[in-house]
């Protein structure tokens, strides 16, 4: 139920190849033209219809897999055993906001199993569910484009410009890249996030958000991709690694024992200049990386499918062990 960073659809694609009867139920989406009291009433009606539809679907399945704690305000109305899959903001941020805390923590404590998608989330999840499982973001390697041998000289900042992504470090990296490449290299990034104007002022050429396929192709065709400065690898960084484009990013030491083939990494944590140095080296000595092999070993969607194919039957075998409040 729901999707985040294409995780559900990538897993369902693999599950279909294995003949699994798993299916998908999308979240209700608000129409931006619905405003005022009448707009809120229309969306409330759509929400009620969505919950009723989920209840009908849930009656015919063994288990729900709920993507994002932000969905729990509504899915808690459907009394069905469920797996809760946490993706980031839902547990890192929403659980600390009064409007969300009760529903998020209800889900974390009531779920038959809890999964979390990046290693930084452990400190936010494990105090409530010590048995929660790290589930690396699944990547569909077969769908990724390949980094060309001679791309146009371009650096691309792959994440939105926001504090949660390490905004100040990103801006520091961008300013130095703009200065040291002296217009010989296009320094680009997404026109997305509350810090986008600051990135533009730093000399970054901002490009509009794109459909998924165009976005991944834009990353692959860049000379270097700069990942977020929050110390983790999210879907964008992982996809870039899988294409073979050189990726640079700082990582929190210990988060990735099987070190990814990127510039910077754990040695650059807290050191924006080290990330910039790695980007400049990659620009001056352009080579494709062996990222696909690392993705296949650590984040391939087939690995994620196998985890779920093992987990789901075990949860159903002990279906009476954790009653739904």
C-alpha cells in the first residue's frame, strides 16, 4: 500500500517474475484545485472512499505492507495485520511532531514487523522496536542507463536543497566547484527545496524537476554526481552509482561496512572540502565506476524480494502472536 522512492513497484516487479500474487493499492491524492471548505470536504470524501476501498482489498489478502508512517492515520482504521516500512521523514521527523506522533508510534509498536530503508533511521526506530530490520533501498539495475564514455563536462547535485540533505555543506561544495571550474564545467542541480535560491546565488544552474526516466538519464550523462551531505545514500545516489557515473558524497563512518565505490565516503564525513576535492579529481580524470557490481551485492531489488519472501510466511505462521490494538 502506497509507494516511496519506487520501492514498492520495484519489489512488485521482481515478485511478479517469481509468480507471487502480491498487488498494489495507491494512496489517495489531493487535487490542488480543491481549495477552501468545499475542497477540504471533497478530499475528506475521497479519503473515506479510499479507506473503504482499502478495507475491501484487505479483506481478501493475508497481510498489508504499508509504505510510510505518514499513511498510518488512515490505515489504522483497517484492522488487518501489517508490515510497516519506514522511509525517512516519517520516522526521522513526523514522530516528533504532535500532530503525527500518536499515529506513527501506534504503527511502529503495532506492526507485525517494521522495516527501515536507510541506516540513519535506526536511532529513531529501534528505541520503539528493537526487532526492526534494516531493508536497503532496492534498485532495479536492469532499468538504469549506462554512463557514457565522454559525457559533457557537468556536475549534478542530485538531491533537493534542504537542511535534512545537508544544505550548508552542499552550498559550500557548490561555491568552490563554481569557483574552481571557472565556467568550464556546468555546475547544475534541481530547482527544488527551500534552499534552491541560495544554490542559485552560489552559481548553481538549476534545472526543473523531471520525470523519473529523464532524471536518471540526466544523472548518468553527467560527469560527476554530488550526493547529499547527510551521510547516507538515498535512492538517487544509489541509482547514480548503478549507472557507473562517478559519485561523490560524505558518509557517516560505520553506516556502510561494505564501502560503496564513491569519492569522499566515510573519510569525508563533516569535510565539504574533501567532497569537493573528490569531485575535482573525478572531473580531471574521468572514468566510469564499477558501481553496478556493488549495487547488485547490496541493494538489488532481487535481494529485497528474497527478504520479504522469507519474512511474510514467518509472520503469518505466528499470526496470533501480536494482536492488533
